[in-house]
C-alpha cells in the first residue's frame, strides 16, 4: 500500500530527530521511548521544533552520527517527508534493494 500523500488541507507540520547509525550506516529516527528506530513510521513526532531540538541536544552520540531535526508533514498521525532528501533517506539505499527496500516499509 503506498503511503498517503500530504494534502495541504489535512496535513500539519511536525518534526522528527533523525541521524545515521554509526555501526550499520542506516538512517534512524528517534522513537517514542528514546530508542532509535529504523522506520520513519515509528519516529516520535514533535509539534514544536524547539522540543525536537532539545531532544536532539540531549542525545548521547555513542552510536549515531549527524543527528538533526527534520520537518515533516503529519497525515493521519504518520510523518511524511516534506522534501526529496528526506523521502530518499526514508526509503533506504538507492543503488540496490537492501534493508527497508526489501521489506517494503519506510
């Protein structure tokens, strides 16, 4: 099933904290329980960018690299990337089907 498209009338803004896993190289997202998740659908949604930035600053960078706050559209309670870069990152490697692409999830 394809992900829902962002409709300007039904979408609201949210922010997620994203990074790269230092050992695996995967794109990861900060989850609700403070643990890193590999699927965007399990990311913790922040409704104020300041709160997302506070969460990012409180991270212990022992297993992640390049953590930053990314703006998303929230549709039906799920984050959807606003830009091409984040859409590509959420899908996984583009050179061959690996990881997320094999399972069909993002």
